């Protein structure tokens, strides 16, 4: 078994593009679910709207890269308002139903044949990241170091995406930390615990929920930008419902209502998946495992991670850094 390759890919996955984009989206979802108690099952829609807003602005409309970023963020804000107005005054489960349906509607619109000239259909859009990479300060080459016999290197394009992505994660975590220590953040947590009590004190629960939905959606949209820029394309099926379920898994792993919980959870999630994929693939190829073939490794790793998550929920439902009191949601 090639342990050097397994260790190299596993360690790199802890900080790689997937960790960054899912970490950003999970930070936004943590504002919804962890701090405010909003059951948003459509976070992938915010990522998709942002990614497609950038792609369509640059490739279809021919406008500059930075205008595409603005269009994506405005799109995420509009989506939050459209989702929030009819649902935030109702029970939490209504928001869950509406958001999961809305996310599917958004995905199907993006892959629709009717709008193929705009969104590209099931193939998506590509060719919109040149403006971003034109700002790349890293010259051609590989960057990294050897950790003993394990090589840890990224090319200059990956380094630029990772630099921007991790700076965004640090900035978003710092903003969330400051907000949740402020009176505004304390109101959000009070709404999570008992919104009727907050309403009795004269606070507009609907207004605070809407603000949280917009803020979390905008932060989540940054993950959509990073995805599109890192891979140079956007495809609609990437922003499916399973993406939001992965984000909830990451929040649970790291701990809900913790500033660093989503980031640690995203890193751990991808480390586990990559490590299991590497070990199982090598074991099958070497003949140590004969009951499955290499085509079944991908599905089996999700099964094993799922079993691990079940055990975590049984023995430590609050996650690694969480508190049991933070996962009690008032769903009235």
C-alpha cells in the first residue's frame, strides 16, 4: 500500500479547496441553525445563486469579474428575503419544507433546457475565472514543503484560491465572533431558546430572523464563489440537497453555535472521506479486501462516515466543541 500518497492526499484535504468552500457555507448555516435555530435545508441554493450570478455576469453579459461578485451577493440577499417573508413568522418546520423545496427549484431552473442559453443547462457555465486569476500574485510553480517523506505541495492557482479562501474564513469567523458577543447575537440565541419570551420583551423576532437568514446566506454564498473560481465552472447538480446535508454533518461534527465548529467539522469531514478512500482503494488493489471492488469504495466510505456520525450523535450529540444546550431548538 502506498502510504506516502495516502498521507499526502489526506493531510492536504484538511486545508484544500473542498474544506474551504464547505467551511464557508457551513459558517453561514451555523448562523441559521446553530445560533438562531432556523432549519434551513436550502443553503446549497445560496451557493448556487452566487456561483451562477458570477458566471452569468461574466460569460453571458460580458461584465467585469467584480460586478459578478456583487451580482452573486445581491442574488443571495434576494433569495433570503423571498424565502424569509412567507416562512419566518411560522414554525421552524415550515422553513425547513420551503427551503428544501426552494433549493430544488433553483437547481432545476439552472439545469433547465429553457434557460440553457443563460445558465448552460446540465453542463453549467465555465470560462469566468480569468479575472480572478489575473490578480494571482504567485508565479508559476509549486508551493509547499515536505513533511518528512510526505510531499505537501500546491500549484500557483490552487495557492491563490486557498489564500483567498482561508482569509475569507478567518474574516467570517471573526465577524461571527464579534456579532455573537454583541447584544444582537444574544437576541439571536434567545430566539433559538424561546422566541415567545423574546417577543414579549418587545423585540421583533421576524426582523432578527430575517437579518440572520440574510447574513448566513451571504456568508454561504462565498462558498459558491470559491467553488466556481477553484474549478473554473459551475454545474447545477453540485448544488443539490445532499450538499446542504453535508454542511449539517460538518456543523454537527464540529459543534453547533461554535465559531470554529463549522471549519473544524468541514476539515474533519474531508479528512475522513479522503483517508477512507485512500486506504480502501489501496487495500482493494493489494488484495487485502476482496468483498468489494474499486468501484464500490466511494459508496462504502460514505457508509463508514455515516456510521461514525451516528455513533457521535449517540455518545456526543453536541459535537467536538459543542454544548448540549446549544442544540436545543424551540420549534414553535
